[in-house]
């Protein structure tokens, strides 16, 4: 083994020595610092030096640029965001951002990305801490928070926006996002799939394509659903599977023969060490070590191998990581391309988004050992018991694989984080591909799960003294007592997955959603709601399983409805499918079902008319929302004065709708009671919608709406102060036209202290 780290990292010696001197001086002068702070600083410095030595040895950047790269990695990341293109207020928000860019408070700090399709991607050249502390940027920060809560703006790093754009998604494509959570790239795929058609609400048919978002963790999958519920989710299905063994999906053809579904586009943004995000997450310096790539390489290799087996011939796969480590990037791609034997090709994407500066992929790299040395070959690594695999080393024909066509994005080039992107095209079936087709004899052509060879599987190494550690933990933490569970008969039973017997093979159906189009209860419920609210049923009417009656009814595109009729050897686990449309009310009173606020834009057409669908103009909507913005309630008499169309509305749940000037419409659910009108939206969503409606309303109506909002805000603050004073046993002060005197304030403070004591 060769120890080359010190020689290769000579360009950064001055930088490291200077940083070390500063650390030593701070520890000597740190009489005011605790020992924990000094230890934390020294620990960060140790990992920082390890990062410097490892990547300088890998020569990921030329030696003359190393200091610039290393210093940039330690700077905070600027704030970047993009506008949701499917939002009804997209054009208005773009105009608002342009006004902010021209304002003297922001100056030239806010810049746009002209390379982003359709515009709407921006970066503020200061970090999030500076944005919060800068008084001049306070109004912009508040606007950004409101729009994020109303799901019209997505906070996303610049380089994180890139992989989905290289997928080149079209409206008829079947798209698979293998590692989807937290969902920012999935939202991009949905926007690219739906395009600009969703701005017209439910009048246009859903696109034929589908986005399947998968994640290993069910918790992260549900978090993804909550982030995307205001997008065009009628074309979305969220699954919960291990990406390395994602099941092959079978759909029946015209002859009733089940064939494997091949995806047109696949995005594999695989789990990685994440050292490309150290500008955003500086705490990562404390835990970074060179073995992270060795540990993650086998999993990444299995994911990519499974991804190419699920890809259609002629389809495109985008492999990406937020890592700088070549063991997680070029080594994974090279191993799969070499094993494919000419079935895969790395696409030259240098002509796409030419405004972004990028570097070619590496063709040489070093594999580290646990001692900080580097192996000369795979044979040398095989003699030592480590986790190093032969696939981590550059193959013999590496110059023929075209790794230079993969792309590396560095922070010093675009003032961003670091990212690796590789676009792969499938020319023919790969050797390990399993078609999953049932032949005439009723047998699968190959096994359902046949992902990697045995030598590619990671072999876990036992931890030192693992038995003693486990024994100590068992003695210190005795097993918990078993909880008393309710009788299983009290829970709704979920039927076993349906099976389709094809010869000797049993293909199971997914058991999470049922299709209501062929049942009486689904169309009846939808027709009754359509008579009241004018909803337009989608091609697919789905429902979650919940006993005799459906708990929630989803409207899905034809592609999603067809996808959920699939069969597979291992049943597909579906967490979410379609757009939420109708849900069962938990309490009594009124109708048994109600509309879901999250899917109103997609379930209620723009030109619909119904008794409970109240059409308002922008000015009236702005006044009603401004009055209810603080407490989500407003007086019914006042609301009917501001919006005369409300006078004839029936009691109960109603929909308030106003058309947007740029197309689409704002739809707000509300409940008309005896004396109040209550808005059924979360506070953050209500704030964002009110802000966008007021921005598009006529000048006079907008001024009146702002005055109503200010009055409602003062009343809400006074009511909250009175409630707090009553809770502490203090008599609230009467409203005064002049500020209270110092003696009055002193008396109130003393009473407050006495009541707390």
C-alpha cells in the first residue's frame, strides 16, 4: 500500500497550517471557552484536514484551484428557491419577484437563473442567517416564508434542481423516482410531466404519464405526500419499497398476458455521504471520514443495477449524488456500464443548460484503507479483511466507458453546493435483466429478484467487543413490559392481496387502494358531491381501504388507475395515489362526506357552477380573506356586505372561488354558520393565498382589504392579550388612545409578577 495523502495534498499545506495555528491560538486564549467547545473545534479541524488530504489525493480539481475550492466549501450556502409552475399565481409571483429584485432594499443580491425552464428559479447571494438578521431583507424573508407555507415556492438548492432537468420528461412518460424523499425533485418531475396544462384547473384532461415516487422509509414517504399535496398529484403514486429490490410491475396486455412494465425515465438520486452539502450543513465536518464512500458503494451499486433493469430500452436514467467521492460516483457508474457489455451508454449532455459550468468526470481515483493509505489494486485489497470490493477500482477498459461525459458541479463555479450527475441511455437489455414475463407454460422467464452477484453484496464486519457491549446494554436497559393491545376484532380488517394465477406463478395485486369506478358506492358518492359543488370526476376513482365505506376518495389519472391494477410477485405497497378529493367526516351533523381542500384545484373545474360553489370577484375575495386571516373566522353580516354573492349561499360547507387574471382560479373552502364564516385552511396557506389574491386585486379593493386585515390583526392581538391576562388573573387594561404612562406599566408588571408567584 502507498501512503500518498501527504504528498498529494501539498498544495493545501499553507492553508492547513494557518488554520491549525488559529485553532491552537484559540484554544490557548480560550479561557472563556469550555472544554467541550475546544474539543469540538479540534474535532472539526481533524476531520477538515482529513477531507483536505483525501480529496487532494483524488485530484478532483486541479492543484492550482484547490485553495479556492476548499475555502468555498467552508462558506455558508446562499438562499435559493423556485416558484411552483403549476400554481395559479405563478405569473403573478414572477412579477412580484421582479419587483423585489428592483427594490433598493434587496439591491443586486437577488438574481434569477435564466437557464431554468419557464423561469422562476432565483438565488439570494447571502446565507439564511444573514437574511434573517438583515433589517432590509425582513419583508422579503416574511414573503418567502408565507409563500413556502402556501406551497407556491419551494426552497431548493441550485444544484439540486439539475438532475430532474436532465431527465427530459414528457407528458406521456412513465417516470420512476427511486429515492424520492423529501420530494423537491419529485415536485419538479410532476411539473415537467403536467407542464402548463394544470393552470387551467380540472377542465383539461390529466396527462397520460405517471410519476412513481418510491422511498424505503414509510415515514419519509408520508412526509413527501404532505409536501406535494398541493401539486398535481392526480398523476402521482407513492410507494414504499427498498430501491435495491423494487418489484417488477406486471400489467395485462390486450391478450390478457401479463407483461413487465418498463419505465421511460428513471431518476436515481441515491443515498450518499452528502459532503457536497457541507456549505448547507456545516455540522457534517465533525463526522466526515474517507470510509463513508467505501460503506455506501455496495448499496449505490445495487440501486443503479436495479434501476437499469427497470428501464425501457431507449429510455433515459439519471444517476446523481450530492457527494464528491469518486467511489460513490464514477466507480458505481463504471462498474455497471462495464458489466452491461455495451447495453448502456453515457450520454453527452454538455449541450444542455450550457449556462451552468461543469467539469468532466474522473477516469482515475484511489481506494482508501482504514489506516489512511491507498490500495494499489483490487488484488492487494483482497489480501486485507476490509470492506473494499473489486467494483470500487477503475476497470481495465475505463477509457472506453465515456466517464468523461458524466458531470461534476463544484461550489466555486456556480456559487452552489457540489453535485454529480450522469445521464445513461439504455441501448439493449442488460445481462442481469429479468423481464418478469409469464410465458405460455405459466413460468416466469427469470426470478423476480435477481439483482447482484454474490461478490457484490456487502459483508458486514463485526464490531469489536460486540458481545460485551450488548450484554452491558441489556443489563442497563432491561426489556420493556409488553403492552396490552386491543382486540384485533376492533380494528378494520384489510383483506389479503388478490392473486392472479398464471400457470405456476401467483402474481399479487396491491391491497392499499381499491377502484370504485366499477362499484356502486363510488359513483354515487361522487355524483352527490358533484350536484352540490360541481366537481368533475377523473378517469380513476380510488379509495383507501377502511371497512365497509371508503374513508377517503382520490381522483386519479387514467395512468395511475391502470398502474394500480398491476400484479407482481411481491405486492406493491402504495402509500398514496391520486389527488385527495372527498373524505369521510369524523363527526356527525351535515353531510357524511366533504371535499378535501388539498385537491380543490384539480377536482373542481374552472367554469363549474353549483349551488354551493360561490363565484366572487378578486376584490370581494381579498376582503373576505383579509377579515378572516388572523382567526380564520369573520362575521357573516360583514362578509355578506363585502361579497354580496354570499347572501344567497346555503348553510354548511361552501366553496369560494375567484378567477385569476393569468389563468386558473383560487378556490377556498369555508363553512357558513349562523353568524360566522369560517375558512377551512391552515393559517400558513390562508396567509399565502390572501397575499396573492390582494396582489392581483384592483388597487382600491386591495387598499380596502389591507385596511380590513390591519383592523382584524389589532382585534386578534387585543383578544389574545386579554385571554392571556385573564389566564394569569390580571384585569386587562382598557384600550387607550394614548400610550400608557410609566407608572401604569410598572403597576401592571408588578401585578403580573405577583400573579405568577
